[in-house]
C-alpha cells in the first residue's frame, strides 16, 4: 500500500503523487461503512442511467450519493425532494476527477424502523389468532364467472390486470372498484371496495396495486383490512407491489401473487390451456362412451342368441297351454253347476205356485162378495134400471139445475149410449123456474 510513504512526526516529509494520495484516501474511505441521516435535496433518475443520483443534506453540509438501479428497485422507495432518509453505504472516490460520492447499499425512510416493528408485531398477533392459517384459506374457483378488482383506477396495475384477464379468459365479467391505495383514507376505501365486490356477486376478488415505497404500501398492512379479508365470503387474491414486497394483506389473503399481473393469472386459466383441457376431456369421454357401447353391444349379442329371441312365441307357449287347460276345465264345470241350479229352481217354482193357489182360495169368497156389492152400486147398474146421468159442456157431472142455464149444451148418458141436448127450460121440485 501507499501508506508507507506517510512520514512520521520529526521526519522529513515525503511527497506523494496526486494519484497516490487519492489512492490512499480511497482505500481509507472505502473501508468504512456508515449509516447517515439526511434530507433529500436533489434527485436525478434518468432513463438509461445505471444508477440513481441524489443529494442529502443537513443544516451544515450536503452529500452527493449514488445507488445502483437494482438496489434502488429492491428498496421499493420513490425518492422525493424533502424526504428524510437513512442511507447505508460507503464513500467512494473517483480518482481521475478527484470527486467523492457516497455509494448507497440500502435506503429507508427515516422512522421506518418503528413502523416495521409495529407491522411485525401485528403480523405475529394475527398469526396467533389463526388468520394466516393455511387451513382456513378458501379455494379459488376454477372458472370464475365474475371477477372483482379493488385498486386505483388510474394506476398501471388496473391496466395490467384487465389486459391479462381479457387475453386469458375473456368470457369472465370484471367489476372494478376504483379506490385510493395511498394515504390515511386508503385502508377504509380498500375495505369498502372489497364489500362492494362481494355484494355484487363476484366469485373472487383481486386486491392489487403497483410497486411503491414501504410507506406507500402501509395501507395494505392495516389491521381492519386484514380482518375484512378473512371475513369476506369469497376468496381474495393479492398482487401488491413487486416480488420482495410483503404486506399483512398478502399474509392473510387466500392466495398471494408477486405482482398484479400474477394475481390475474392466478384466478383464470390460459385460454389455450383450457381449450387443450376440454379437448382432452372430450377424447376421454368419447373413449369411455365407446367402451360402454361395446359392453352393451356384447350383452345384446348374448341376449339375441336366447331361444325366446329367435322364436318369440316360445316365450308364451307354457302360459298359452295353461290357459287352454283352464278353459277346458271351466267349460266342463259350468254345465254341472247350472244343472243343479236348474233343478232347484224348478222345485222352488212349484212350491210358489202351490202357495199362490192356497192364498187365492182363502180370499176367493170375500172377493166375490165385495165384487157383488161393487156391482150393485155401479153407475152402469143404476143406468140399467132406467136412470140417466148428465154432464155439462165442460164434462162435469150435473147434480143440480143451478149448474145450467137456458141455452147450455149438455150430454145425457143412458145404459146403452148418450145424446146431446140443449137446455130450453129449467124446473125445480115445485115446478118451472
């Protein structure tokens, strides 16, 4: 090393070349790692640069810093002027120009340590309650008909999700709940978005946002949001930030994807994959149906060889013979049955006739007497003795001269006939009326 050229006290100073002196300083500086607190006063992050260049300062000094792009992306931060940050790294010296920079290894907002501690404590609390238990995570639907998306309506995340869903599974209906994803009101807005998607009948809900700093992602580590995710009746898939970013929402969700695009891919099948799966199922179904038909065809072949199939009448031959025999027995039994009934009927008829004659003989004398009396009072007998009977034009019997008037037509009945008369005069018992 060039340190051997440094003179001790009392010795004659030895000179160094400029490059040698800068080399000594570079070696000393790069061997020391420091953590520095400062306020960002300038940020230069242009496209095409390999690193991000910024300046931090305090009241007495400023320090130019640089951070390679891969480290900066991994930090998840978006530097802004006025932001207080903690940078960890080492000084570097660019010898050709004699310029010094601070090479930043890691970057974090000031006070982030307390926030990370609180989030870690909340994570352990929810885990102890079982909210992160894999056993309670809901299964994702294989073919969702309706997909809800809760995210900012103006970020890149919504465009990535919609593009992926249209490409992979265009038949699904997509409902977007546009909400703010940063700031103090973001957690409650995210909760409302989840509830809206559930009420709308979504089969699965995507909770997504693009990359951001640790502070930008804080709303997704809210305790109330975590509990709402578990209380939802439909599965929730998260795609928050980038691969290294992990929030409380990721830990309690039913499925965690590393990006919004990954979340969309997780809930729908690839169109070509689904088509290939359906075609495979069709082939298997066709093969199974062919095997079933072959089995039934063999069974039908065996049945066709049965004698009753060759001559269907053989199937009923035994029954037909039985019916013929029973018919013959019935024909022979009927005459014998009716022969006995006919003889019994003849005897009963003879007895009925005898009883009838006996009944008639007992009433014969009485009937003859009553017939004689009836004959004596018969109108015909009275007429035969020379009397007559008169009826008016209405057919009513005339019993009094008061029933007729002069000029009325009456009919007079005698024993051997009748004749019509016209009343010319009326006479009472004492003479003419």
